[in-house]
């Protein structure tokens, strides 16, 4: 899925039946909730524990999760179904 992210950003899409339209709203809502939740959690952890290494490690894992979720949506866009005879 992370390989699909650059293809989605650059706009290289093969012709075919893309099925990402039906999943667009739930994925966008989930991405927004994930971003706000992880930023809020990170700020609370920074306020309580300070800048310890494991707080930054958790934030790095959150960013990795964001990339995977964007890659998931990108895979829906750039890997459509193709119907041939």
C-alpha cells in the first residue's frame, strides 16, 4: 500500500472501474479522527511525561499509521478493477 501513495500523489492512474468513491467519506472521517486523536494523545503525553524517547516513538508509529492509511486510500484510487472481454 505505501507504494500506491506516490502513484496517487503524482496522478498516475490506469483506466478501469475505480471503487474508491463509495469508501471516500468513511476513510476521510477515519483519517481525520486518527490525526486528531494521535495529536491530542501526543500532546497529553508530552505534558505529563515530557520529551522522553518512548513518547516520540509512539508519535513516530502514529505517523507511520497515517502513511499506511493514506496508502490504503491511494491503492483504492490507483488500482482499479479492469473489465475486459
